[in-house]
């Protein structure tokens, strides 16, 4: 039997192979430091867990409306009002099975065969793959420090083609952790609208920012499609719950898609997520954000000692994107050797960058400061050996 041709556009997620190798080393008795996966070591907030347990005990196990519980859509809209000063109609919030569900809905709605999509290179690989599965052509635009690791209006003008229909941004971005300001988001949105295109903004790490205020495209680009998630800031990775904020005109077709593709988001997860917006839970989540900032700073200090710290520190998310071209031109071999020799698991840049990935790695500061400092010490030993070799 032959498989669908569209699968050819979907590359394996290399970090998952590296995670399997790291777990195998752990099972064999090695002390592995995990800095490869985008999942901090914090458990889901206790209030969220309790709400999920209460929902199960109360028998909330049946389908909800396709676009989510009305109470949860209202709570998400209230979150935008509280954090960004935006009066958002709850109808514009489509609750989905994970942010991946939101990306799937957006890709199926916004592009079709022959359309072109612009996005930054590097970016989260599934962003490319969702568009490819919708049979669009993805134009990965190389970005770097000069544009703040983001698409800007100059790059947009340079790479927009007659068949371009969509521009996709990510702020804070995975893997670089860099953000767009409100003014930057606004001018990019205006440039896309002037070309009669659509704008899709990945805000999955929104709220996890350091030294800058959180910014949402919802506040400056009302016609944009905005993806968010309960996985990152809210610490609910395994609950598989996200949402899509969409313009009024898109609500009916999105509802129709959701009915057919998902039927409904996970019921227990939705009831649990209602507790994530309680004041006590938000205080706990803010404390975790502050702890991530401490971890970021500790990791950057250690990398600076090795001459590896990036010139522009990440403003958000929980990653550092490192140029290791002085040490390798094969980031996959570099990461595998670091795991085999020093039991430190980091991610090769080839997962995220079409160009330049072989010279970059991503480190997730998702474990405590002591473990991060130990990881830097192990990395230093590894690089010293390579230098002598």
C-alpha cells in the first residue's frame, strides 16, 4: 500500500528521537539532564488538578459544544480584557484540542493548494507542516539578530509574491524566544492587510516574558487569527487544550470545521481550565514565570563564560537559541555526542531552521538552576575535549 503524497512534506520531529535516546540512557542508570523538550518541570497547578477531579466526580464526561464551554470562552475573553485591555466577544474564542487543533483549523480555513505562506526561519516545525498538509507552499524567510529574529515589514515586502495568501508570526517565538512589540505587530498587520492577505499569530508562549510586558495581536490587529494554549504559561501540557481567536466573519466556517474535525474539545480539560483563571492560580503561575526568568539568567551567565551566550537574550518562552558554528557544522551529531558523552540532552537546530539549523542548537531552561549549572559544566568539559581533539 502507498501512502498519501502529502506526507512527504512532513519531516520527523528529531527532538523526539533524541528524547527516546535520553530516556534509554536514563533507564540504563545514567544521570541525564533534560534540556530538550518544551515542558518545564512544574506540575499542573493544584487548583487545575482539583477542578479536573471535581468535574470527573460530578460526571462531566459528555460532549460540550464544538467551540467549547461557554463559560470557558467567557473566561478566556475576560483574560484578554484583564491582561491586554481588549473587550473581546467570547464568540470569537474557539476552544480546541491543544494549540495544534487551532493551527489545524486555521490552516484548513486560510490556505489551499497553490497558495503561499510566509513564516520566519527558524520556527516551530509543525507550523510549516500544518500549512504543507493544507497543500500550501511555505516560504521560510531567514531571520536573525538584525530583524530581532522576527519577520518585519522589509522582509515581508521582499518575499511576498502574487500567490502569497498568509503570513505567520510567532511571539514569543520557538526556538529563539524573541518577541514582537505592539507597534511591530501593528505595522506588520497593516502591511499584510494592504496586500489582501491574512495574518496568523502563534502566541502559545504569550505571558512567559522577561523584562517586557506581554503583548497580544488581539489588541492591535483585530482581523488577525491568534493561536494560544493552556500548555505553556498555564502549565497544562497533557490536558491538550488550546484556543483560536478569530474575526467575526470566520466564526461560522470555523465552527463547521470544528464540528467535523474534533466534534468537541476535551470536556474534563475544559472544566479544569476554568480554575486556571482564579486569582490564586494566576499568582502561582506568575511565581513560576519569575522562576523561569531566574533560570534563564543563570543559564545565560554560564553560557557567557563559555563564549556562547547570544547577543540578544530571549525575551520570552523558555529557550535559548545558540550559534555553535565555532564547534560544529552538524548540530544533530553535536547533540547526540553531548548526550552520549556527558548525558546532557539538547535539541539540534535542524528541527527548527531550514537554513542554518546545522549550526544552531536549542536549550530549554526547563529545570532548576542547580541542574542548569551542572549542564553548563558538562558542556564545558565536552567542548574542551573537542577543542583538544
